[in-house]
C-alpha cells in the first residue's frame, strides 16, 4: 500500500505546530497503525529528520498510552485503540491526517504527545476506595450481585486514554469521570464515600478546564473499550443525590 | 573454549535473613524479629520507589499510608499505565473457596514444583501464605473480580495445577488489580505522603558508603537530569523480556534500572531464566514491534493441535478429527492442554520443527474452540473469553469463533532479576527489589497467575514488613547534590547521553535492538546449547561495539526524545544479553524455562542435574570488559522432595 | 439547563394545544386566549396567573440562556480556537446536537419577533387587531409569505433544539440507562416532531387558506 501522511509536528509546548506531509510506500495491511509510524520514523531518522514523537507502550490496547486523532476521529475509523488499528482499515493511496488529542486540559508536549495528568488529578480527588493495606475483611464478606459486579467491571475497564475528551465537541471529561463513579458506586465497598466522591471528582474536573457535558455522545461512540454513555446519567443521579443531601 | 573462559567463580553466598524452623512459622518469625519504626518517626524517613506496576504502586501506597515519605517514579505519563496492566488471566490464591483440596501448602508445593526446584522454599511458602490476604485487600479496594450468581467470587484453573484457585476479572485481571493499586497510590498522592513523578526514567543509582541513597533520573519532557536522595531505594521496574525485541512486554519495558544497579554492585540472579509463553499470536512480518499474548486461560477450554501430516495446508476446518494430533493431550494425558508454560511452549516448537506447524510461516499451532462452543454454546464462550477473541480478530483479521486461532510461543516473563534476600533487599544495603525485577519466587519457571500474586505480595505485604528493619537505623546522614558519589553518578548519566547523541552513525536504535533480539531468540530462546551460546556471546560483543560506533540518535537531550530513551535502554540490553548467554552457558542442565539441548531425557523432557546445579546463580559485575563473577547460593529442600517434574 | 429546558418544553406543549384551537374557529381560539387571563380568578387578579406564568417563563429563558452561554464559554476555554482539529468528523453526534448553540440563538431571536408580532402586536403584517385569532390570520396571509417562511424555519429550529434538548435534559437528570437509551431518544424525537408539526399547522393553514 502507498500512504500519504499529514502529521502534526510541534517541537514543544510553546512552539507553533504545523501539518507535515510524508509519503510511505510498501505499507503492509497487517501492520498496526503504530507500526506504520515506526516505519515512518526509521525512514525519517535515516533521512536526518527527527522522528515523530507519539505515546505508546503496551501495544495491545490496554495501557491507554496511545491515542491520536486520525482523519478527525479519535483512534481512527475502528472502535479500538490506535495500537490495535491495522492498516487494513485503509485503502491504497489514502491520505491520512494525524493530529494529537486537542484540549486545553491536555497540552501538547511534542508532536502527537499530550499531557494527560489532569486525569490522574481527577482520580486523586476521589476516584478510590479508602482501604489501607491489611484492613480488609474476607473477600467473601460482602457478596456482590452479579449484575452489579458486571456493571462495575464494564465501567472499570476504562483505560484512561482520553479519546472521550479528544472527541467531545466540548472537550469534556465526563465519560472518564462517570466511568470511575459508576465502577466504585456499584460495589458495596464503594458506598461509604459515594456521596462525596462524585462531588469532589466533578469539582476537580471543572478546575482542570475540561468543558461541560451536553450529552452529545461522541465520547461513548469513540471509546475503545465501550464505556457506556449511561454512566454519565448514573453520575448525574449520584450528583443530584449528593447535592440534595447537602454534600459538597 | 569452555564456559570458564567467560566468567570467574567467586565465593558462595547465603540468604542471611531467611528464618529457620517450621516453614509455616518463618514469616511470622521474621516479622517479629524485624526492627520496627515508630509511626511518629516514619515521616522523617524517605523511600524512593521506581516503577508503578503492581509491585511498585502497591508498595508506594502502603508505605505512604504507613507514614513514610515516599517519592515515586515512572517512565509512563501516568502510573496507571505500567505493564502489569496487560496481564490477562488471573491471580492465584489459596482460598480453597472451591473445596477442591487446595491449601497454602498445596499452592506452595505447586509453585516449587512448577519452578522446577530452583526457587527458595521459605520465599515460596510466604508467597502462598500472603496470597490469601491479597484477594481480600483487592476486593476491599473495589477490584471487580468475576462473580457467580450468588454474588461470591468465581475461580478458574490455570496451567500446571489441578485445583481452581485463580481469581480473575474477565481477561483483564492485571488491569483491574493495577487500577486498584493505582487508585490507592493516587489517594496517597492526594494525602501528600507520596510524591509522584511521571515521565521520569531512572538512569543510575547513588551508592554512598555502601548504601543505596538515591537515584539519578531524567525528566523525559525537559531532559533535565535530576538527583534524588532517600534513606532507601526500591526498584519495582519489571522484567527484561524486551532484550528479545519481540516479546509480550510493553515497548518501554526495560532493564536499565536494575542493570545500572547491577553495575553498582547488586548481584543479578539467574538471568537466563526466561519464560516463553505458549499462547501468543504468531509473528506476521518483519515490521512487527511486539507480540500479543492470548491469556493462557484459553487453554482451559481450547484444544491445541496440529495436522498429523507434514505440510498439511488444508483449511483447518476441513481436516478430519483422525488426522489431527492433539499433541499435548496425547503426550501429557494427566494435564493435557494445561501443562506448565515451558512444556507447552517447547512442545509447540517441537511440532513446528517437525514441519507440522501451521500458518504461512509454519510457526504456529491451532488453538481450537470448536468443541468448547459445541459444549457450552457460543454465548458462554463469549462471556468467558470475548475480549480475547475480539483482540485476536482485530490483530489477525480472522474470526476465532469460526476458524481455530493460531498461536506460537513468545517471550513473556523473566524469572531472573536482581538477587534479593528474604527481606527483598539486594546485595546493596538499602536497595530493595520487588516484583518481576527481583529474581523472585518462581525458580526456573513461573506458573500462570503467579506474577500478579508475587507483585502484590511483595508490594502490599512483604516489603512493608521488612523494609522497616533497615529503616529503623535511619534517618541516615543528609546528602546534597554536591556529594562526590552523586556528582559521579550524574556525570556517568550525562556523559553517556552526550556520547549517544554525538556518534551520529548510520544505523537506527531499533535496527540494533532487532538484531540483538534475533541473536537472543535464536541462541538463547526456547532451546539453548553450548555452540549457539558461545556464538551468541561473540555476536553480541560485536554488535555492542558497532552500536557505540554507529548508532544514530537525532535531536537533543533537552526535549522529549524517544530515540534517545530507546538508545539508553538498548545500550543496557546489549550488556545484559551477554550475561544471559553466559548464565545459560554455565548452567549445563535443563530446568524450567531453561532448556539445554545437551541435557534432556530420552523422550525430550528437561533433565535437571540437582547434584551440580541446585543453586541460584548470582552474578557480580566484574567491571568494564572484565568477566562477571559467579556467586552460588545453594538451594535446600526440606519440605518438597526434589524429583523430576512429570505432568504425564 | 435541563430543568429550565423542561419547563420550556412543557410550556411549548401547552402553547401548541392552544394554537390548535384555531381549527375550532375564532370564538374558541379567542375564548381560550381570554380564559388564560382568568385562570385562578378570583384568587388572583385578572391576568395575574398569566403574569406569574410569564415571569416563570422569562426566568427560565434567562437562566437557560445564561447556562448555555456558560457552557459555550467553557467549551471555548476547554478547546480554544487555536487548538481546533484540522480535520473534523462527526461520529455519533446528530445534526440536532450540532446545531444546539446557533439554533438556540435563532430560536431566541424568533421568540422576540414572535412576541412583538402576536402578543404585543407591535409588528403587525396585515393589520393590528384585538383578536388573537385575527392577528394570526392577518399575519400569515399568502402575501406575507416571508413571515410564514421565517416562522416555519424557526419552528423547525425549535424542533431540532428539542430533539437533542429533551434527550439531553433526561440524561442530565439521570434518567438514562443503557436499556432505556433508545426509548429516551425516541421520546425526544417524538415530542420534537409533535411540537414541530403542531406549531406548523396553524400558520400554514392560514397561508394556504384553510383558515380565514
């Protein structure tokens, strides 16, 4: 396959960026998108041009490190992570535009690499269950109905990649926050902190300059692990409950 | 040439901390004999923890909660991305919730046997004891383990055992456990007890007066080389499987932290013990950057086979039952498809070497779910393995519900690592090593679902009960950046970076890494022998020299420079690779994941030589261009009788 | 946003019900309009209910607009103009959600015109009248086709606004669950369609001479 790439190049956080055009020949349809970028980088290096910086690590779709906007879609045309996207999803002769996640809360570090530490701070604000090591009762002390456990699990599969923010027209992180609120809120262990958790996490989210949620649904549509959109409603229910009880 | 041309034998060593007495009392004894630190004094004691996987995040969260002043580093942009996250299958615990005869003793026994009698009894017993607490801890943190309709936890069985003791969260157990530890860690960050530094890579350890007192790290965004001091340093930096270039490790997984510590005096134990995982997706082309594991839990319901005929290229669905060779079930009727990983991997290699491999490369065997789908229905199979099947389909473009999967072994885990005593302290006082980074409790082969168990055991329960024995003597003398050892360590780091950037040769870092990987896989992979290993050592030396002459790294240090990061890591892999080959060469026996073709039974199974090799090989760095020094730690078995493993 | 939106939607439904009285003739329509003034009488002075109602509506509109402007400003801050994507693609978003903000502005302008036209009668194409029925009939005569066209376009804009607005309000108020997501969207679409058609019928009927 022959592919023309238009890749966002930006030297550093405060530098101007631009789209640079590169041509690649001999791209195999079995390559992953990132392997295609590896090939580009090998070529650039030998041509004395600095390779394109992009985040990636596990390359099996679970660590959440990778993520770029491909032709206007977060993670590209398939519902998966960029590392699991394969070139067979493109056609010979395609021109592909590759841009970084765009959000004020995710400043560009270099090229396609952005800083997502805002997500960590949202978790710090309350995305946990306080259970100091050694204090736990027996694992079977609290049975969890299977549907609750399954829903908690579905929400807990969030990989924190940030595609939801990247795709949201408001650059809102609501799906990320809602996934955590739902995960912990479905479990008996998560109940004691449930009311305060949602308020603290929402406050932190607002402080990070994420936009507000207007229920457009792009987030869930691009989510590589399929975090359901209704987690946002669950968050809202929890939030209304907390506010009406005067929490926060 | 004999193997003695490659190393020097030094004095034997012992684990001085290991308690004696009845095995089930040893951990209690050690906890009781260890010095304690008064909670009020903990704030004055600082601990650096490098790595935020299961072993690092759990240790940071626990020590932070206990009141120590913790500084944590990871190279990823968030601690949540450490590679523990990719573990799929599950975590073992001797809960005996199934009432199927499991016990702490049986988990201990299975692990010692699975490790082919090359691990320490005391450590393994402690691991089995601790396993029970881990599950409780994780459930309390909100880890959504799989449950049954009654609301209680579900279990499944895993390779190498006959009981159901594996707890799991669909095919994403590592992710869920790590997120639990990560959340506990972030809670401590918020509480101010842990200072988290992401996108920081440790490049050197600072040793002052024989004690580990700090690290040199590079801020991967600005390139700043920073000096950090503490009263103790913990390395939880994972394994070194990426020395093979193609492995199931993350692209960033590397040996640098442990290797730099090794060069500063920490012994490196059993480097040649690598685990080749039997169920990975086969290689598709030379652009391939990594291999993807399919959880071994698939072997619970999938059946492994190859055609009986050589070079049978028919569609697998067209091959009739009697022309298929379910070779694991045939050779190992008792364990069938659930034999330990090393055995399953080698069996796959053998049938492929015979020319019966499948797929275009001939390097693959079928993992077939047709029977399972017939027996349980597609829905049940989907519920159990859905995400793995989806992943397989995404990568290969084939639908595994219809066509059998193709699998092939790939490097997955390294049992070797820095030598530690019962307290998890390395041979450098004050330098502790947890998780895969230490030479651990797995001996020569790790059983499935035991890595997560060990990482969390070390981080939540072992280290927090042993590091106090060392810290009780602190706080140690305050240091500043002008200390000669700190200056020297920093200078080592900067001069190496300057060197890498100044060569401006003609080959990319990846091209060296790939070549190293080929050498390692060819000669130090599933099957090793004297001739190949000798050749490999020679070729690695040449390659290393060429690397330092001809590598091409563009850009500067003062920016995000991923090529420079890789170059730093590959430089260390090029040294480690040689030591692995020397270790493999010196161990003239087969055991677990280490298979020497010169040492096998008549029917091709690994043949140990317990009289000669029942020891831990702990290697001391001999100095630049000098031979490494071998220290032997004898292994004694008081409880489990050493015998030839048999899974037939 | 959701609560004020919900008030406005309920009002629109009532308003539509009133409008449709046009098909029952001048007497019924004017009578209905008058009865609104007498609602609550004598507990309230004449027109009292109507004014309370108008105040609630005005407050809702203002809060709704304030919330919308705030959300819009947050979105602008969350992704400033300099950080827009070079290539954009809508994956899940509907045309309706895409037009919420600018459509909302159009609707607001229309409401002002609409009040000046049919409530205060400051704008009176076809002649002023004290009868609401006549105001309506006069305003939408065929020769004022542009008034009708503007009305039609605006009502369609209202419909699009409701299509996403109702769904979004329900989701924000916590009503969405995966099993219900389709139903909620159907409800939003249904109400939006009914309101749109309900508002389009009277003026079109006038323009095409079915009501005179």
